[in-house]
């Protein structure tokens, strides 16, 4: 059977013959998606702040949008790390800041008030998703949940202690006769 991961393996590496079910839970997959979304959005805000400010009628606030982009990038990287819950909670906090900023743009003089309202609704939905995912990740990765693993019956010697005795002793050197 053909596996894509075999394409990047070196010649001496073992080949993947078959794979089993993923150990990632739905919450882990959602966290990964939110992390990549955060990185994409942060990159957009960092590299194209003029497009964002123009779409929302916030011209002249490009520095603020760039700062939000940096925050979004850090939150995305943290969400993709082993500390995904901290990343998700930082996304929730950042979403709160974004909603406060957007709420300030709901003024009659803003020609793009409809876009601001749409952005507020989207950020609100993403915030709810971030929070629910953080709660799911917390409950799945709670160390008090599940049974404790005991390793008292293991020695660390796969072939037994008797087979390991003397294994680290130096071997007699072979003589190499010059011809």
C-alpha cells in the first residue's frame, strides 16, 4: 500500500505499511484548525493591514491591526503546541479585545458599519468556538481523569535481567594481522 509519508523518509528508515486510528480527539483536531486559522489571520493582519482597515472603515489604524496580527500569530503557535489550552484561552482574550475594537467602530460616520457588524458576529462565533474547544481540551487532558498507569512490574530490560548481565562489558579486541 502506498503512503505519502514514505516519500519523505530516508533510504534506511523503516517504511510505513499501515496506520491505525488517529489518537487525536475531535477537540484536538478543532484546536489544530483554530491554531492554523489564527496563524493565517495574523499573517493577513501583519502583512496587509491596509486591506483590513479599508474593509472596516478604520483607515489610519494600521498599527493597531499589525499589533493584533502579532498577537494572533503568537496565539496560533501556542494553540498548535502542547499547551493548546493556553493558546485557546489567549485566543478568547484576544477575541474580546477585537470585539471591543470593532464595537468602537460602530459609529454613524463609518461608511462600512455593515462590515463591522458582520465582523462582530463572526468574531463572536469564533470566540464561542474557542471557549468550547478550550473546555473540551481541558476535560480530555485532565490528569485526574482516567486511571493511573503503574509501571512497578517493569524492569526496563526487555529480555530480562539475566540476559542484560555482562552486556556492557568490554569485548576482547580482535587481532588484525597485517599482511
